[in-house]
């Protein structure tokens, strides 16, 4: 079989898988950037891989906004992000799921921030955005990550 024919046959097998891959990952425009959500809890699972690192976070039964959340220090980023305003507007999710998928940044950005690989059992908090109207799965795209007393801005690289 010629090289060209082999390529066409392989492409024919791969083509039906493309819609599955596209459907499995949602674009960032699906997230409600007008409603910052605060979550905290214990990491249960970690996927430290591209296109972005992901955590499964178990929330406590009595999740509450920290009284000093708006005063937390947030780092400067290369992207224009008003972190203080996001912290001041943060709310808890309306849905009552205890397990949430947290979508972090790509690994290259996590490395730029010097975020050590997060392990199951780690306690952390995160500020980010859910899917519009909190529809679908409990997923949060992280804007700020707070772990081990440090804050990381995940939209862009450190300034």
C-alpha cells in the first residue's frame, strides 16, 4: 500500500473521533465571567497534564465565604485582571454539589507561576467561573488559586 493511501485510510479512521474530542472540551466562552465563584476544599484527584491541569475538589458541607476574602493579596499578571474586584464580588455556587472539577491553567503557565504539582489530600481554595447559570456538570475555570498560603493568577503569566 502506498504512503498516500495509508495516510487516507488512517485519516478515515481518525475522522469519526474528532467530534468526540471537540465535544469533550468546552470553550472558555461557556463560562460566566460576570459571576466569580469561590470554592474551597480538599483535592481528591489530580490530572497534571495539558491542555490544562485539572483537580477534583471535595467541598466541605458548610462552605462559606471567608470574611477577609476581598482583602486577600492577588499577584500581578501580564493580562489585565482586576483581582480585587473579583474577590469583592465573589459568591458561593447556588448548586449543592460536593465534588467539583477545577480547570487550572496549561502546565507551561503553572510552571511560570512556580506552582508545585498539587497532590490528592491538599487543602486549597479557588476563585473562578462556572458554566453559565451553573448548568451541566459542576465545573469551575480557575482564575485565582490559593494553596499553601500563596496566591496564583492563572489567566496569564506573572507580571
